């Protein structure tokens, strides 16, 4: 309906992998990031007792999929010699067909609807995991589309109204995500030092209002009291 995917998918030069691991550490409700030049290991609770989630990110300028049976080997190659808990997390990696792996990319399309087809969520406006808002924006988009279909006389007007409402919010969040993505995997020690300094600054309580204004995830939907009028 819209043409080749390659026209709309914009890789950010990073590949990510994720899989569950047993909690051998009494981890608790903590999310930790360990970064070396060009690669990062993240560990956080899954919500299931005894299970954590390992997330590994590394620079990968060349896109394309990685066959499932090659994923574990690729991770061990890219994270060879990495510090912190990385060796233990790699040792606990499941079989390749259980490892999620994909390139980090944003989807930017000139139009989200054609004929009787309309796209929502990552299909038309992927912001990447860096935004931490992909699921919420997909749900908001579904609500906005359903509302427009219920209130407009035809699907053409409904699709146009939905897109006009959601596109500016998606684009704003994509731009903010790009800022984070560029700092995610520094290429050298100097970049790591800058990242560490930036993290210490922006996590101070005094900086919280600035973060909320710039990267806040306020609802794109109207207040509940005005819906359905």
C-alpha cells in the first residue's frame, strides 16, 4: 500500500538484543546501565519473581536482520572482554531462537493512510525504545483513530483528522528520542566522560522541571471529562 519499507525506515546505527535471565543477584527494583565505547549492557527487573531482563546494545552501521541461530554468537563476539556482569549475562543467554534482536530505527512516513488503510503506532511513527513512549503512543493513536471513525461521516475525513492530531506529537517525540540516541553509545573514552557528566547533571532534582518540559510524556488525549461530548 505504501511502498518499500526501506523508504521509511531510518536506522540509527545501533542494534539491540534482549532476553530473560535468572536473577542470581537479588537484584530488586533496580535498573542499571554499564557502558563501554560502542556497547552497553542493561539489566532490569522483569516483574516476574526470579527473572530479570538483559538488554544489550552495540553499534552496527549495517542494517538487516540477523538469523536467529546466529544471534547468541554475534553477542558473544561483540561483547567479548566486556566488564561488569556482561560475561555472566552472556553465559545465561538462551538459545538463539529465544533472543530478540533488531536494529534501532525510526519510521518516518509522508502519509499514514491510503485508501481504506490507516497505520498506527510503530508502523507509521516508530520512535525507538529510547523514547520510552512507543506503547503509550500506539494506544493513544488507536484511541484517536477510533474516536475519529466514530465521529466523522466517512473514513477519509476520519483518517485525515486522526493523522493531523497524532503526527505533530509523534514527530516531537521522535526528535527528542534522537537526542538521547546520539548520546547512548559513545565511541570513545571522552564521550563516556561527557555522558557521565550529563547523567549526573540531568538526574539532579533541580533539573527535573527542564526534563519534564523538554521530554515530558503528557497525554495527547483530551481530559476524560470532555471525551464523548
